[in-house]
């Protein structure tokens, strides 16, 4: 799971299949709701998406214990 601090500082994220998504812009935050954030990300050449506070449970940072496929578990 990605926290707001991770969203502000990290440049690379992994999804539940351990695919690498790279930051593709600035993190957007809201003044009225301090828990909201949106990080635009890119996978490959043509796939774009965003890591938000709503889908942060689906994403983790590389090297975290949640990445089971690359570790061979």
C-alpha cells in the first residue's frame, strides 16, 4: 500500500503483478481534503494511469514485502 508520503517522494511503483509503473508528472494534492492525492504514472509506451488515494491499496513501492512474483514465492 502506498501512503501519501510515498506518493510525494517515490518515482517508481509496482502493481499487484509487480509491473513497474513510472511517475509521469507531478503529484496533485488537495487543500480541503489533506488525505487525497493523485500521481500520474506510465507503464511501457502507451499505458497511462494514476495512483490515487482510492486505489493506493493495489500499489506498493519496489522492494516491499508485497512483491511476491519477483522474489519467487
